[in-house]
C-alpha cells in the first residue's frame, strides 16, 4: 500500500510541476513496479489522472495561466481522440503499445532537450 501511495504522490508532484497529468510516471510505474500489464496500466492511469489534473488546474487557474480558447478547443479534440485511442488500444498487441510509447517518449525528450 505504501508503494502505491508513493507512486501516486510522485505522479502528483510531476503533474503539478511539469503539467503532464501524471501518465508519464503512472504507466511505467504500474508496469514495472507493480507488474501490471500495459493495457491495464494505461486504463488505471487514465482513471488516476483526473484528480491530479483537477488539483493542478486549480493552481493554474488561480494564477491566470490558462488560455481558455486553446484549452477548450484542445479539450474537444482530446475527448474525440481519447475515445478513438481507447478503441484502438484494445485491438493492439501490448508489444506494439510499449514500443510506440517508448518511441514517443524518446521523441518528446529529444525535442525538449533541443528546443
């Protein structure tokens, strides 16, 4: 139970600090520390991300750090994309999901370092 609380605590700190929603921490932690399969790890992370995002959003709202027009448009697109992504998730083999996720993380890391 302590490990699970620490994973959530760490994801919350990362979410508040980097605005990631915690998924970049939760999915690998669930897979490699808690030995959860990747599809269950992703589903569980999505459920856990909502409270992290709400908590961080309150801070960003109070400090006027939200571009409401952009946020609204991205939220609409994200809702549609999330639905489609969840449908695709159940059809893809775990190995493909893991490789795709790793490539995505490497790409984003590279772009952030070189920006």
